């Protein structure tokens, strides 16, 4: 059954759920059984400078290459190709409720700014394959920098502006960028966050890996001393110098890396997820149609940040590739008041909106009248992702907006959804609490943690993908193929499967519900944080001998980190004032090392951590007690008193 007939079936029988499910399953099955046919058809959604020779090369499992030999460019597909037909159409809408700035760039204007920025980078020696590290707030220049980098065939590494200097330095050391692009400051809730001091400290920490050039966008918000003449360059000055310069597109082979995006792992060192070019562009182009239902000329509003994968895929590349305007927003959902998002939906006729459950829970605490001040008739759907969507939140926002609220599940590694309902293929029912069905392209399995064998309906299993991974998913870990293999494909003894490190359960209709992580990564307001990284920051305090960090369920943020620490000198805890001061010192150290986003909600002090007789810390039991649950099987616990200490520490608080 071909695509057109599948869509015809969905249109002719919209009330017959079984037929719609059959249509989608046939569509999904072809993507798994005939990937070359399926993705060869989808590849027509983007421009190719040189046609590809082969849709899929899978001669070195689990490594694969999509659209082998084809030459294309992400920037061309996101910007240049639209100029001829819709050059005057809005492409980038920048709004800052923090500074009051608001500007709309057409596709033609965006092309000029990006090509000019690319010329600036080119003048600093950036070329094909070089890395450009971007440490920026949510401003238009950040998007220019991303698009300009891939225009040159270079590789960008965007680091979230909330990360502290040590975290930034670690990413500099790994990516070894030739140029860094930053700003004097960002703003959040009216508070100025100075970037340049953090950048200068990170560059010192990075040593020989530090870039030779730092381009600074000065917003006039904070002091930004140009520490090193010749290294620190003012963007406004460079822009004036290159006002009439335009860098041409550099065509790259489909498998050429487009960007590196670092994600937390179970070790202290973040993983650099490497994304290709052609496969990513095709996957995003298809997803804008099949999953998000966006069309050229409409407006897409993602409330994420460019430092996260949602920002890469669905603030920058996805909407622009689809010929949509993308709304880039700097600010909170409640400032200047809780109607700000809906004001923007009305003003810019937003058709598709993408946010996170945490943000909706924040808005749920406000007067619902704010939701009804503005005309939201342009909005077709609200998509939510980044963390599990609870039923009360989903029902509340759906009831208020009167539009479909659609969950979707994916990861930094996959780059686009693994689970959702694909209404662009065949309309499907939404089941609150479940992100939906396996998305086309993903041969998704629920498997036993040890054997890798599939589990049955209603049974808990690890969400896994049978390779080859579809287009758009990570190619490898930057510079570490062995880590890619061991981390993602080394979890099952006799089966080559990609592990998501998430538990799930499937119902009789095939819908999957996410149950939580299998590893030590926690999800705070949609941001993944490695507990190991937080533990290393805490243990760096001179008074701390040992620590365990767990993610604890939180009604607003989904999860928050809590630390359980053993001090070197127990006598210092006798004084409640000193105990409180030590907790504040530890939290401040985490903020300095990793940024405030990683701050533990609480630091509890105990004399010993609960461990097995072999010395393994029982983090899941600690987590269970912190959440008021049964700690489970404790037959391997070395000293029952240690778990009681955890319980008492929480009770005292």
C-alpha cells in the first residue's frame, strides 16, 4: 500500500478507528520492512545538490549511513531554497519579554544575516569540518550562528547558556572548537546572567583546547571585558566590516556531521551526540508533516531553548526546513504575565506549539482567565515532550485550549520522536498517560533487561530499537565510536539493540507508557542531568566524604535531584546552624560547577549510605524512601541502620 492510498484510507473512514490503526500499521511496517523504499520516497522532501547513490549502507552494524554519496546542506534547506518562492514570508520571529525586543526576519532577510555571519566565521578561518561552539541566550544571533556554521560545512556545538564554567570547559575540551560565539549576558525573570566571566574562566580551564577566537554579541546588559586582544572580537564591529560579504553554501556529503550536542550520562563525562546532515534533514522534514502537522507559511512556536535537542530540531531546523516561521522566545511563561505565550499565539497566528509538561504545570497554578484573553483559533495542536505527561495536566490544558494535546517521547540521541501519534499519516486516538505508538522508521521493542527478549503486553521492559537506527538519529559519540557501541548497544548479551535506558509497558493496542529510567540519569523540567556529574560536584566540597544523588518525583518539575552526603567530621553536624550552612555551601558548589539547573533540592546528611555487601550504593532504595515508597528487596543490604538514617534525615527535614 503506497502513501497516497494510506492517506486516502484515513480520509475516507475517519470514524473507524480500526481502519485508521490498520493504515498506520501498514505505513509503519513498510518503513521497517522496506526502509530503502520508504526513506527514498521521503528524501524528495529536501534539496540535493548531488543525488545520493544509495539510500542505506549498513555493512558495519550498528553503524549505518543514510543517502550515501548525496550532497546537501542544512542551511540551504532551511533558508536559501525558500527565498525564491517565499522570500518576503516571515521566517524568524524573535521576541524577548525580558528586554522588550521584538523583530521579524523574512526568509530573504534571514538569508542575508546568516550568509553575512558565515562570512564573519570564514574570515576567522572556519571551514568544512571545523567546530564552532555557541554559548548564547535565546536571541536571533544564536540562530544566525547555528545556520552560518552548517552553511560552511562546519560543525556547531551549542551549549546551554545556564551551564557553569566547568561544564562549558569540558565541552570545549571535547569539541576543540576553532571559534566560540557568545554574548555579554542572558536574562531570566528580570535577572541578568553575565556570560563573559563564565566564558573567560572556562577558556582558562580548557587550556590548549580553547578556541583562538571568541565572537561576542554585546547586548549592553553586563560588563564584558575583552580580555585578550586578537582573541576577543566584537560582533557588531565584525558585522559592520563584513556588511556586504556573503558566504556561499558549502555542499557536504549526507553523512557529514552537522552538530555535536552533549548529553548527560552515567559517567561524569558528557557524551557528544554526533548528528549527520542528510538523514537529519529528511527525518525532520517528514516529521513536520506526519507528526506535527505544520505547513509552509504557518508559524511554529517551541518554548524550549537552543541549548537542548528540542531547540535544535524544532526551533531552528524543523520548522524552517518546512517553510514555516519559527518563534524564538526569550523569557518566562509568566512574565510580564501568564498570558504572554497566548498573546504571541494570537499575534503571530501560531498553528503548532511545542512545550514541556513542567511549563504547563506552572501555568496551571495561574488564573485560567489568562488563557482566554486572546484569540487562539489559529492553534491546531499543542505538543508536549521532555518528561512524562501526567493525566491531570494533560486534561486541564486540553480543556482550556480546546485543541488536541499530543504527547511525544524521544531523546537527544534520536533527534526526533520515537513515540507519538502520527495524525499526518492516519488520525489516531490519544491515550492520556502514553506518548503513543512507535513512530515510523523505529523498529521499537520492549525487552527484558537481561536477555533482550521481547516482553508481553502489560509487562515492564526496556524500550529498545532494533538497528539500523532511522535517519536523524545519532551517528556516533563524537570521537568515540567505542563509547557509542558500549553505551547504547552493549546492554544485551546476545542481541544488538539500542537501549533508551527507559522502562516502558505496552497495552493491547500497542500504545506505550514510560515508567522511568533504568540508569542514573534524571529528568528535571525536561532537562537530562547525570547524577554522577552532580555527585562529583558535591564530593568536591572538602567536608564531604561520600555522596549519593537520586532523582525524586516532583509535582512541578517531574523530578528534582536530592543528595545524601556523608561528612568527614560528623561532629560538625551537631550544630543545626552549621548543618544548614554546609547544605547551602554544597548547593552553591553544584551551581558553580554545573549551573543552577543541577542544584539539589535538598542535601541530607547521614553517617553512612545504604550499600550492598559488595559495596554498591542502593540508590533505588534511597529514591523509594525519598518518594515515600517501599524500598523493595533489601536482602543484599549490608547494614539496615544505614537505610533508617536516610528515612530519619528526610523525616527531620
